[in-house]
C-alpha cells in the first residue's frame, strides 16, 4: 500500500466526532453548524431531485451555477470572472484542493504552507509529489512577516497554499498581509492556491478580500470556495473554483478524473442560493457573530483565556494559564471526563507544533453552547484546584 496513506492516522475531526458520539459529549469539535441551513435552498435541492435532471451534469458545472458564481463574486468581492472560461464546480473544496495540487505540481516542486493548516493540505501536497516548506504562525496574532516568507520561498517554489480566513486560528488577513504574500508570489513566479471557504463567515464588519483581486495575482491565483460553508450545509460538498483560463484548463483535467462532476440537484440549489438577497449573507454573519460573543462571554466567565476570532466557525482558548502543556491529552480528558469535544490545535501543525491551544466550534444553538459551558464549569473548577 502507499506508505503515505498507510502511515497517517484517521483525521482528528473524525476521531473527535466518534469519541463525542461514544461518550454522549457536546460536540464542539468538528466544524458543522446546528442550523439546518436555509429552507428555500434545501427545498430547491429536493425539487431538483424529484422533478429535475439526475443524469451527469456538464463536467465544468451547471451553466446556471457557473454564471451564479461569477455574478456572486462580482457583487461581493468585485471580481470580474468569465463564467465559461474561468469558473468550475467541484465536489467540495477538498476535491478542488486535491485537483489543483495534482494539476500544478511536478515531483520535487516546493509548496509554501502556513501552519496551523487544514489537516488535508500536507498529505495532498506530498501525494502530488510536492515538497512542503512551512511558515509557522503562532498565537495570539498569527501574523507572518517578510522574513518568514523569505525563509520559505526559494527558486524551486511552484505554489503557495493559503487559507484566509484561517481555520483554526479564526484570523482574517487584511490587505497588508495579502499584498506581502502577493509580492513574494510574483517575485518567485508562484501560483497561489487560495482556500477561501470561510469568505462569508467574517465578523465585526470585516469584508473578505480575495487574493485574486490583488495586483499581479489575477493570472496566478486559484480561488477555492465551498457552498457548504456559505449555506451552513457542510455535507453538501459543492466546491467553487475560479482561476484564469490557462490555469482552469489544466485544473479541469484533474477534475475530470477525480469526480468528473457533482450532484446536479445540489448545483441547482447552490445557483439559486448564491443569488439570494444580501440580507441572507449579512444574517449568516450576524447570527454566527452572536454565537461567538455568547460563547466567548461564557468562557471568560469561567476564567478561561479566549483568543479573538474574527471569522470561521471557530474560536480558541489558551490552556497554558491552566498549567496545561498538552492539548491532545487535555482534549481527551475534556471529552471523556467532562463531556465536551474540541480539537487540539497541534493537529494542524506538521513541525514544531503549538500545544497549548484548543479549538471550539461555536456555530451552535444557544442551548448547545450553554450545555457545553455548564460542563466546562466543572473542568475550570477542577483545574483551579
Ligand atoms: N478548507 C478548509 C480551511 C476547511 O475548513 C474546510 C472544511 N471545514 C475545507 C477546506 C473543506 O471544504 P469542503 O467540505 O467543501 O470540501
Ligand atoms: N473543516 C471542518 C473543521 O475544520 C472539518 C471537515 C472534516 O471533518 N474533514 O472542523
């Protein structure tokens, strides 16, 4: 068997969700909302199954969805995309990431990764023959500077894989950091694979800036989105890819042999959903921001050290003030003895991990968050003893 996959453990998200089910814990680990998602979008998907076309849709995606993606990004992010030459639909952002890496990398090419990173990145880079070069981000600010990039980029850099807003840190990088990264991409003639799945989940009046809109990046950026995050339907796995024609042409070759296409009813429903009024998208943000604030206040009330979150479904706590230095052991104890599942952030590092940060998903109903806080009160009390 292939050594890479036979040697890696099951993803931490699955491990923690299984533990949560077995122990009856409140699951604030794996990132999925309690919210069932907008009913009109779900009805569209149901209608499309019952009355629509259920055979293979076009490989690049339903034309109405590709047009809706271009219109949506024009409206929300000021992008000018040609739906026929610059947009593709995949089966989730995960397929888009895997396909982009397969399409772009040659064996031995270097890829700059920012850790903490979504756990799929490194195995996908390595399986595609890439050699990872890391920029290490640390709490509380998770920033990178020119020296960090200079140490990671080289003459062999083919691509950079960049996630903004950043899961698990909950940070939203602004124009200054994006411009710095763009300068390095241009200087090293590197392609930026930009995982922007959390683009609509930003708080405090922030707006998402796509790397595609930065000077010098239009021809060298692969922008990846996920309908699962935009509509709180994480199981749907509909990925939205935008890139210049020369890039998308090759990305499509990888896509054609990975999944070829994506369920047509979900595509029809996503096309409908992307055209919804602004109020849906601003409501998504304000609802999640409210949950973030409620959970943050509750954690503060327990005396826990909360790191700020400006986007994503996630916030983190620093467990060092509790005298803890092992986030994995802490999370195991928390789920087994206190009935709350979370994710140890060290799982998002490949080397030199930060081991004192724990991630919670706050995209939950008040009752779920309050139940978790009730259980964590016992933990905070026990730690104080
Ligand atoms: N990238 C990041 C940063 C994510 O957080 C996630 C899922 N939470 C994905 C990719 C995967 O998206 P999808 O479910 O559309 O494959
Ligand atoms: N992206 C989700 C998270 O960060 C999990 C996705 C998965 O389970 N693979 O929690």
